[in-house]
C-alpha cells in the first residue's frame, strides 16, 4: 500500500482528521509499523492527494491529520475492452488496469468465454471495487476506473464499440494481425485496446472488429496470457 485511499466518511465531522479501522488500519499497523507524528501518503477517493500525519494510534483505530495538496496522476489515453475471463484472472486484470491508469474498462462476452463466468461473485460491485482500490493504492492514484459489462458479443461490437471508437484508434490483439512493432504507434493518440479470452477470438469475431474499423495486431509469435497481453499493450501508452 503506497497510498492510503480515504473516503469522505472517514473524516470526523467538520474536521481534517480521519479515523481508520479495518484493513487499512491493520496494514499500517502490521506492515508500516508507524509512530505518532509519522507522515503517510494519502488521497481521497476521486479527489486530491497529500499527506496524513499520525496523531493517534492504537490496536483498534488510527487517526491522521490530513493535508491534501496535489492532484492525482493523469490517466492513460486509452479504453480497455477485454473478453471476460476466469475470476482469478479477472482480479489480476482489474488490479493491474487500475494501477496502470486505465480510466474505463469494458468486459464483454465472446465465443470462447464460458457462460458460467458471468455468474461469478467476482463480478459483484464490491468485489470489483476492492480490486480497483488495491490497484490505486499501489500506484498512488485516487480516481476509480469505471467498469462496464456486455453479455452479448454482437450488440457490443455493433452498437457499443462504434461509439467508443469515435475519435479513437481501435486495436485488437490477435495472432492473425500485423506485428505491433510495424505500427506507427503514437501514445498521444486516444486508443481502444481489445483483448480476447484465454482461448482467443474466433475468425468471425476478428472480422466483426475489422468491419467497425479496428486494426488487428499481433504481439509476436508467442501466445501470451490475457493479463500479460494487457500489460504489453498498456506499456505502449507510457
């Protein structure tokens, strides 16, 4: 935890003092092992960042006097669209995307996605929020990405994706495409990155993406895990 993410409800009434209990309190107590007057990096959810000076600490609570003096880091100029994956992989993807500065994530269905994945408790709002927060805390950010769900492939590609592509370059990761190293890649250009399921896209799906104006690119001759492919693409935006 490189940043303690605060919510407005953490603040004591009419005060710049916050009181923490639960996971954040335990982390500070067990990992950081702080003393009174130590200063920690803090930020308010979807707001500014700054410092929190410890004014009280016990085995039950932690109180900080907070000064918020800076804006959070800028997000990447990219939207991330990923075919829904196994719950354990989904957790890693949400954490990583949040940490790397993705502002918006779209999870969609495709032929190789098991329908049972859509029933997973990992898709519950609280579970998704927890992973996004862990990513923000790691990267020292405060602004939560938004997450959208699309349970049918064709409506996603035909109705939703064209709107996302307005003013953006669509890039689909698939072994059938041109090598990404041959592209004139401009990080300043807004993009939509589209990554398939663990079994890959079927030819019909690749063609549907091509028809709405996406470029099909290959990340190389090696077949990568979903979370690895995501990092490889997002790294191009730095």
